RNA sequence: GCCCGGGUGGCGAAAUCGGCAGACGCAAAGGACUUAAAAUCCUUUUUCCGGCAACGGGAGUGUGGGUUCAAGUCCCACCCCGGGCACCA
């Protein structure tokens, strides 16, 4: 056949039209095949896909296609994280309805997904702003409300003035909003809905162990730190006079004889009782200045209350201070300061001339000398100057002292977590309405299950900040109380959109169920997700909420798995010409632009080839050109060689088939192992180099085998090209319906082993020998080699190291 | 400050178990084809020294040390870059 020129648009448009409305890639419902659930994080429908999204989906799609060819029943779905602020902001900026805006974006992005050739089962598409989806958010909320897992309280919350709404702790980055990196988060006291994720803190932490094989270590580490479990004790210091207890949390009871003051957080409830007049103003200033500065660069500031509290162990009177570095939100909001053994306390006490008293010495050293002390000694050691506890190890002292506090009822062992309950109220429009009603008579009343969904009204005027736009929709707000029938008001806050994404992947298993979020039997078949793929930026937001939601649903009896995903892969970011892509820099490469210039196949191949999937990838047009060159070389090679060659086997056949099977082995190993698809593509390029050298001398049967297997190998990476070449060869399609070819280890093996000769570790030559040549023979061969002998002249051979089939190293003196 | 990653040609990178450093690609230079250009194909391309040349020799994976017959790979110390956490008691 004559060689054809590669035209990406012609080929790709032809196949996308043929595929357009065909029910392809649908997961089977009752299959005898083993299942495989591969999932990429669903996108926010911002309007257009760019090459960063495409990397994520390309990795997942390669895997999905490979697994199908390997005989798995593959579930590979896609959906839309369609609630959220940008829709609302676009509504304000462009006077467009959030619903219309979102719908339009989804249609456009779906078109781009299809054009990229991603093999999704579109019959399972999930859109989170669809009432048939978010009604189940509301349903879960009611279940949690019943069980006390959802509750309302007035709390200090993170407020972003730019978003005009509350943020969860997870959404605060460096003291600023995660969306508005230069907008400091304010603290405001507001009535809020919370989900009791802290009930699961211990389990979320313990469950990390089961994820160690399949999740990246750093994600698990970030989650561990975020949960922040610490074991210690709570101890009461009683105020002199009133006798009121000040409860402190400490991980180091063993240092309690070294405590020299008690410090309260400025927001601590006792502060109001202990200070008055001028001092009250100072405390207020302390709170405000901390809020204004944000974390990191705060100088320690303190104020003596004039009161004293009694150390329950030593009986000593300690001054009670207020300190800006003590956090109301952690532990009990009060600490005992042990300056000799805690660096923060050390700094504070130095600053205010409070006593410093070392009571723990290193196991093999002496107690610190006050005069030379430059910093606190924070390690465990041996306790001294501590009454009857002196001489005990820190660990032993903690145990005994905690027991005493418990026995005498002035304290107890305690565990504190850094993670807080998940605040889900948002004073915004474009989200799931929280299904509760406030009745003047009955108080807070949950919306009855039968009244779900509480539908978010459309065509709502948006604008103004600080109150939910729903407040301005009387037909939404005003409602009869479901209990007493009297006029009542609906909750106007909506849910954090991380609620939507906490369980969407369950809905994919049963997307059209109208009587339940899903059928448990279907979940039992598909779950856990075999491979989840997404960006590392979700390590503690989405991925911790999802784990919580899974455990909550398990406890509702809906599912039996405790973790959502067996394996997680976090792909690296895509940058452009060495810089992060951003709208302001104008260097965002859209999918459409990329497809027009290079085609979907080239885009996919280049994104995989440039580097390994977990690393940051730099998109350059020059690099994409290289991938384009490869795709066209393959196309031309196949079209000009199809049907060529004589009937007799040739020497070239052997070489070409060996390379073919070596390539197949490489790619199979990459899929089964490290996912280093950059080496898969490199191997395919290497194969093409060998084939173009040998093509004139190949026989017809060899060409047929090569073209067939080459096409099958291309399928996960360049599906359009593979399909086109399959058709060119007159084979029955589609390619993705065929089995992945097995490599033949015999054919893949090199004929001879090349053995490297070293003298004192330096490369001096190489010889070819039969595989498995005995060590003794090798040694003799090498020592007799004409190149080697002169190098040994006048030297003494000390040792000869032989690594069979690989290397001989002669050590001489 | 603490905890993770990472540092290899002009560039993106490879080297999976301690055994030939730089596969594969980009860019560059030279050549073929062409009236010319594009496209395509061929050759060279870590660096220094010697040679007209095939070739030979030395150095080389952030820096310094160590283990080993052998180190990009293992150990110790340090430097730089990226990310996470950061008054969490």
C-alpha cells in the first residue's frame, strides 16, 4: 500500500463522529469478569478544559483502556462538581443565571472530553447541581441530624470578605482564603451547621494504616498531621480564693513541677471574671491584633491577671496570665507554662521575667544550668526536683501522675485532636439548601424526608454580600411548619460544595436511582474504587471528607466498606514553558487550541511522554511537535508496510520481532507497576526506530504480526490512531474490544549476553557470550582477551568478580 | 524551625535489585531531496586532551567525606529548589 500522510483532524473527526452517540464503554451490570473501578476526580465546570485537566484524564483513560483489554469489567465514569462560587460570581459579573452558565459550561466541557477520546461511560454522568443528586445530600444531612452528627452552634468561624461566606478550616491557607490568596480570613461569630467529623477522628487516623499500600505516603502524612492526635492529660489548677478550676491540657504532665505560671487564651471564659477595666481593653486588643496579623509572625504578648492558681501536685501558688499564643480552639484553651521544657513557654517567661525551673534531665546528662540556658529542653529524660516522682523516667512519671490525678479527681488522661468539626454552612446561593425549617413555636424542624428535595429556586437575584441571596426569595423562605402548620422560615444557608464531592463516586454505581442514593448491592460489587486519580491539592480537603462520608454511610448501614479508594494516584501539575499556567499570565493552553494544532492523540502522547505521571510536567509546543512527529511516523510506517513483504522468514524478522516483544514487555510492566508511561512511549519510539531500519527486509507474516501488536499497544495512549490503523489493516474493530497481547519471553530474549569487562572498575571492553556461560569460563575468556592482557602486564591480579551474563571486573595491583 | 519530595548534557528526561551514565525526545549543526522553502530522510551532538582518521586517554550525576571489586543508586554532613505543617501545649 502507498504511504499516506497523517492528518490528525481528518482522522480524529471521522472517529469522533462515529463514536458520538454510540453507547460505548458502558460498564456491565451483571458480569462474570473481574471488576475494575477507575476514577478521575470530577472537574468543576469552569467552562473549558485545559492541558492540566487533560493530564489527569489521560492517565486514567490509558489505565481504563488497558484494563478493558485485560478482560476487566471497567467502570470509568465522569461527572460535574457543578455547585460553587464561580457560577455565582459569573452571575454577578456577567448577569448570567448560574444554572444557565453551569449548563452551558458542562455541555462545552463534555464536548471537549469526547473530542479527546476519553472512554467514559456517559450513561452514568452525575451533575451535582441536579436536584436528583443534591436531594441525597439533604437526605444524608437529615440522617446525620437524627444521629447527632449534624448540629448547629454559634461559633467563631473563618470569614472571607471576598467570597462573602464562611470557610471550613481546611479552606484556609496561610491565614487567607484558598480561593483568594491575598484575602486574610476574618474571625466572626455566627450560627453555623457542623458535621461531627471529630467523632471519626480516631478511626480516620487508624484507617490510614490500611491505605499505606495504595496511597502516596505524603498524602497520608498530611492527613495524619491534619488530624493531629496527641495524647496527654487534663489537669485542674484551682484559683486561689474562689477555688474555681482552670483545666489545662498537657502532653507533659511529667514536667508539672517545673510549671511556673498558668496561661489562658484571651478568649477563655474565665478571663472576663479575672480582669476588669483597663485590662479588658488590652485583652480585646490582643484578640484583634492576632486576627489582623494572621498566623506566623505574631510576637508573644501577655498580661498578668493578678490572680493565682494552685499546682495540684506541688501545692505551689502560680500566677495566672493571659497569653496571645494560647489558642482557645485547641485543648482546653489554657496551659500550664513549663518554660524549662517547652520552647514557647521559655520565650514567654523570659520576656516577662517569670521563673524558669528545670525538672527533667537528659538520661545521660545533668539538669540544665539556669545561667547558661538558651533554649528549652523538650526531650523526655529523667524527672528531678519533683517530690516523690524524682528519679522516674518521663514516660513512667506521666503514667503515675495521670493515675494520681484521676484517683484524686483533679484530672484525667485525655486525647486532643487538631481536626475540628466540619463547618458546612455557606451564606451563598449556588449550593444545596440545608433542609431545615425554623418555626417560632417548634424551633428547628427538619424537613420531612418525603418533602425532599428542597429545590434551590432558579432565577434568584444575586448580589450583596454577607447574607444568603435566598433571604430575598420569599416563596422559598416562607413555609408552613411541618409540625404545627404555623408560618415558619426555611434555613437560607447552603452546604459547602465539598459535601457534593464527598460521595459522588457512589452515585456513579447507580446514577438514576430515585428512591435511594444508591442500591447497596451495586456498591458492594463496585467498591472500593480500585484506582482514584487526581491532584495532590485535595490531600486534606476532599480526600479526608470523602473518607469521613464513607464511614458515616457505613454506620448508617448503607455500605460495608470503610474506605472509598484502595489506591490513590496524585499526578503532577502541568506548567507551560516553565511557569505555572494562569489566566493573568495568559499562558493557559485550552484543550480546543491544543486539539486544533496537534490533535487529541498527540496531546495525550506528549503529556505521558514528557515525564513520569507523578512529576510536574512542562508543556512546550516544541515537545508536542516531537510527539506529533512520532504519531505521524507510526501512521506512515503502517500505511506503507501493510500487505508488504515476501513469504520467506528473514533474519530481519527475528530482530524486529525481538524488539516488538521487548516493547510489549516494557509497556505491560509499566501498566502493572510504576505507571512510568514516559518509558512506555520511549519504548514505542525505540521500536519504530528499529522497524524503519529493517522494514525493507521483513517478511509478510512478520509485518502482519508487527502491525497488529503495534496497533494494540497504541490503543491506551493514542486511541484515534489505533482505531484508524486497525481499519487500515482491514481488521474487525473496535480495537478496545480486543485482548491486550501477551509478550513471548523467548522471542523477547537477546541472542547473546553482552558482558562488560572492567579493570579496577573501569570499563575496558565487552564480549558477547551465550546466556548462562559459567563463571569460570567467563573468567578465563576475559583474562585471555587480547584487549585485556596488555592492561594486566606487570600487575598482579588480586580478585576477579564475575556477574553472570553481565560483567567481569578484574581487580589488579 | 519541623516533615516530605527533588537536584543527571543546551533543554524535557532514562537508568525498576549497587554492575556499560545520558535510552527516548527536543533544540542545534552539517548533509540529501527541492528552482527555493516547508515537510521528510541521513549524520554529528556530556566535556576536556591526543590523532587526518577508525580510535585512544582523562574527568563527569548539587558540594564534601565514607562503605564497596564496583555508587546517580547505600551511609554521614552540608548547599540549593519545590511542597506540606508551623505558637496545636
